[in-house]
C-alpha cells in the first residue's frame, strides 16, 4: 500500500548523524556500531531503501535547526545565523539527493499529481517525493528569510520545537504566542504555508488557531487522554483541529505511545507493550472521539533523535509499517479507513490547501 509519512527528519540524520541514507539501514547500523556520541547510534530505522520497500512514496521532510533554550543535543545553535546556515546546508543536501534521483521535491498541485502518477507507474525507479517543512522557526533570522524559504519550496512550518524559541514556546513551556510569533503567522498566511501545530505550548496552540486563517495540520502527535503529557493533544485540541479540517499524524516515539515510559531508563524489556497495538489505541481514541477516521494519518517521527530502542517493539525498520496497517485491519478498520489513514487523508488536505493557495495567488 502507498504510504504518506507526515514527519521525517531526513536532513538531520544526513548531516548531524552523518548517515548516507542511500545505503540500507543494516549498512548504516554497522558503520555506527562503535559510535556512542548521539542517542540512537547503531539503531536507526530509516533509509531510502527501507522507505521504498515499505511503500513510502511521499513524505514531509524537515529542516531542523533551532536556538531554543535550553538547547537540545542536536539541532540547537547559539545564534539565528548559525541555525540559518544549518538549514541551508540541509537544503543543499536535499538538492543533492534530487540531482542523484533519490528524492523529488513536491511543491505544488501539478507536481503532486505528477509524482503520484509516476510512483504508481514505476515505484521501483521513481524518486521518493518530499514536501519541505521547517520544524521550529528559530532559524529565520528575519521574516525576509521566510519569503526566501518559500521560494525554495518550504510548504509547512511548525513555529516551535522544545523549550523557549524565538517565535514560539515549545510544548514543555507555558505561555501565549509572542508578538514575533504573531508576525510569523501572518506572513505564513500571506504565503499559504501550512501551520504545523505540533510542539506548540497549549496557550500558543489556541492563540495560533484564533489568529491563523490558513491550513493547519498536526504532523506527529498522539493523545493526551492515553499518555498524559503536554506534548500530546487533548481531546479539546483534537476536536478543534478536526473543525479546521486538519489531519493528525500519529507518531511512533514510544514515550508518546504508552504511559510512564521514561526516556533513557525504560526499554522494551522492563516496559513491555510499547508496540504497534498500543499505537493503534491512539487511532481508536481519535476515531471514536470524532466519529470518523478522515482526520487521521501517519507521521512516524522515526529516527527523530532515537532508534529502535524508542520505537515500537515490533518495528525493526520503517519498512515494517505494513504491520501497523495489519493491526488496524484486524481491529475492523475497512479498506476506505485504511487508505485514508495511510495516505488519502493527508493528500486530500494538501490538495485543498494548495488549491486555496493557488486561488489566492491569482
């Protein structure tokens, strides 16, 4: 089945983890077997061969470089100019992968439809499609950079990541949208850039929905009702997103899948049950809360700073997503539901968002 993954940090892995994603996961793991500098070394799950084998023909791929305080272990820089430089390096890597025929950037409706046709006709040879997103806005030195980024194909943006950002507070902070964040959202509205609500602190989330009139999605999020953490979406937030026509991509970082998972302490031996079945519980919760599956998708966030040690226990590589689909099928989701979750819901959202942007620009 064709799969759309709404969140993959491909360039982060290429440049900060120094992974050649053209190689297989097994080769990358072997190259890292003696490295211990970063979390997830030797246990990565994502590379182009496995994406292709798993039917992931299109994804949202990020640029990620922040100035948040406190800084994280990767993707954090001391100044906006350094962060901007890193995102430009990441963009250069995406361009290199395009030139080599591994990736293809999708930035408008015509390109989307053409890519889908090409993948259907020849999935073995067609480059993997990607839609460019910026996770955390800290790297934008001024809003002039946003215009340049849009011209380079940026089509989605999440203003916050972790901590205290230059434009917005991350989910681990409490506070409203800043004046700089308001200016950012107005600029995004003008350009037709999708707002990714992921990682926003809850007050900022509500501020953003009130201020921003454009398309909104939550690329990689799970349910607070099942795992009580501010990183998760409350039922009220889920309902508000559905009212906006948003799609929510369920994420596979297991501390967001099962309660009481402590990063760096819990593992699949001392905390069993962190698996695809537990993730399916989040699909169940949202579909039962909303009475439909049309606002659900997949945003794995695999290799987002971790590996198999913090992924579902029944996943070895991203190619194993078929197992998740099989679990959903076993729970009674029909073909229409499964097609929607796997790709159709996000594709519908993108078509509507980009059709509206095209009409506005005329």
